[in-house]
C-alpha cells in the first residue's frame, strides 16, 4: 500500500510554534527516558523546511 504525502504551508510564526511544541514534547520524553528517534527526525524536518511568506 502506497503512503500518501501531504504538504502544509506555514507562516513563519506558525513554523516557530510547531518547532517549539515539538521541542517541548522531546524534552518531556527525555525526562521520562522514552525514545525520541521519530520525534528527532520530525523536528529536523520542521527546522529545515522552507517557510513561505504569505
């Protein structure tokens, strides 16, 4: 089964909120000694993604 891909367009403010939220979740998971592998990849994608100015 082929996975569907989605593209979302965020303003710089929205992108900042996403990054901050993911980082907060990552810190919480680290405190609880949980694996953060998937979250690390998602955080890197959010940080490296181009931001369109609308």
